[in-house]
């Protein structure tokens, strides 16, 4: 794992290479060391299912860095452990139901209007557009509006303060790269020396934004249809009622700024290089919007089933989180083997490798949304598509993340056609410095406004 630290290869590609080497030998799992820490890579979908769901009680934590005293931003749900995680997860779950998504859906749509304005300006100038930059600014505006309740205006102002600090969270350079790697592989080193992963300036910025927003809303009795309002209710011990009939599990993935923007970037790259897929998706968008008098509603977006397939295939080919971790908290005897996973051992699930495995996805480098037709999905083990985990530790914001992606796709595809610009370097390379799976460099597209 030295190449990712030296920025010669992304961590996702390195782990995928390890997966392919040992999987080709017919192994269910393989052991390795990251620095001095023993790690078990698990390849078999049925064993992964045990770890994530059936035997979850042995693997309740991610085992990642957590030190709220010196690094308050590390005290997030993803990093929390044991009972503290369980209690917070239970409190937050009602804020992410489909009913709550429907409540704040118009806020997402409102953010898309400026996205269309940006596209119109680019189109009039007949310039190539950097889709990576545009969708990153869009997702920053959505997170700012829905999570923090503030207008970031990153689409209008690419150098907005909120965007600059958002980018800083995911910067992995120099010593920061080492700290990020240690946060997932050997967090005890950072905890022993009380080393924060997040910079003091980043921490202060986001803590101040939250404090100022909460104080202003409470002082002026302001309510908005967003996450901040729901969290203020939780803070004040106001029970958030979960909607009835909300038991259907939806495979919506992606949370936050970085994961949604990288998903959109890769999706537009694939749509630009697969014009037949792009045309078919645009036809669905047009057909569904016509049924709703041209208005994008929550119900309309839920009807766009081909869009689901396109997004799921993007997440299959380019999972934002290229591997997931679980820490064993009680010795675990692996079924049908002589192996016992010892207490404290880190388990890594190599998602990027599994989702590019030709055994599960023939011709895996091909972009084929029909892999996610009901019939094709039924032929595969469910645990061969894991961009956001499964079980009790599944990404809590998966519905919201997918809604961001869908709204952007509708806004940008309904009146524009895209082709790849020659400025895009091919083949695409993955950024070895990025926190999530991301393109190295820019993705340049040509846009053509369609006449009705």
C-alpha cells in the first residue's frame, strides 16, 4: 500500500489489484499488513453478507479515526462506535425517510435553476465546459442549502468561501495524505499522539456556520424545510415522527458533496461517450415531465426507472467509496473455514474490485445500464453491488444523495446534448490524491442546446 501514500496509484486501484490477484486463485479472503496492522480482505459475497448483516454484532464499527476532543469534525456518525453510534443512528434515521426527502425536494429543484443558467451562458459562448467543476459547485450549493440552511452561491461564484472550505475537507496532500491513510488503517497512532485529521481552519469554519445558523433560527423562530430544521428539533428534544408506510427500502446511494459530484462527473462522461444511452435517458426525462406538465416533482423523478439504471451502473463502475472497513470486536469464526478473525482485526471489503469482477459483471469496463434491469439483478448475488454498504451501517443519507444526482441529470439533460471534448485526457485516470474515487484532471464536454 505504499503507492497510494506516494501518490503513484489510487488506493482503490491498489486494493482492486490485490483483489484480482487473490480472487483469481480462488480464495475467499486474504491477509495483508498495512504498516504494522494486520488486515483481512474479504472477497466472497456470502461472507460479506455475514459481516454486514447476519453477524453484524461482531463487526459493529468501521474502526476509523475518532477523537472529538482534538478534532470535533471526526465526531460524525460514520466514525462513531458502539452504543453511541446506535443511539445517534436511531435519532437521525427519521430525518432521512422518503417523506422527509419529499418535504425538501423543492429546495433541490430550486438549486438546479442556477445550474441551467450556467449551462445557458456556456452554450451561448459555444465553449467547452468542465462538467467536474460545474457539478461540484451544484452539489456544494445543495449541501449548503439543505444541510446548513445557507445560500452558498457556488454556481454564481466559483470561489465562494463555502466551496473553498468544502474542497479543503477532501484535500489529500503531503502529511494530510498520511493522516488520511492512518485514519482508516491505524487510527490508534493519530489518537495516541492527539493528531487531528481535519485542519483547525476547516473545523472552525464549519462549527461557526452551524452555531451561527442555529442561533439565528432559534432567536428569530425561523423554520425551513431542510435538514438543519430537523436537527434543531432533535437538539430541542422534539420528536421527529417517521412517516407511516415508509418501510420500502430504496437503493438510493451517495451522500454529501464529494460522493455526489464524482458520481455525476463519471455519469456525464459515460453519457457523452455512449450517445445511445444518453438519448434513451433524455427520452425518458421528456416523457415523464410531459406527464407532469413539464414540472419536476418528487413523484416524477421516482418514475424515471431508466435513470435509476444509469446511476446504479455509474456507481457500479465508479464507486465513490472504493472500499469499506469493519473492525472485529469479538473473535469471529469464519464459516466453512479454519480461520478465526481476532478481536481488533480490520476487515476490508474491496468494493471497486468486486464491482469490476467479470464473474458478476461480464465485460465489466462496458457501461451497460441494463445490468440493473430486474431480471439481471435477480441473477446476481445482492452483495456484489455495495457502493454505500449494507445492513445497519448502510449509508444513512442514500436517498438524499441519489436525489441530488437525479435532479442534476434532469436539469442538464432535458434541453442539452453532450459529447466529449478533445481536451479530456483519455483514458481517464483516477486521482491518487483524492479522498474518494475521482477523475485526475478535468472532464471537458461539448454542449448543444436542443430545439423543441
